[in-house]
């Protein structure tokens, strides 16, 4: 692999980590909201 491919791979890994954190945050928020809806019934 050349330098530009390594740089691109690092960028993709960083983006993947960011998207995983975003997904985890949204999943947690979704669970919290579902719990609140269940309590209000």
C-alpha cells in the first residue's frame, strides 16, 4: 500500500468509529424514548 492508500484507510477507520458512536447514541436514545412511552400507558 502506498502513502495515500494508508491515509485514506485511516480516514475511513475514523469515520467508521464516528458512525458507530452515532449509532450507539441514537440506539440508546431510542430505548429511552420507548421506555418513557411504555411508562405513560
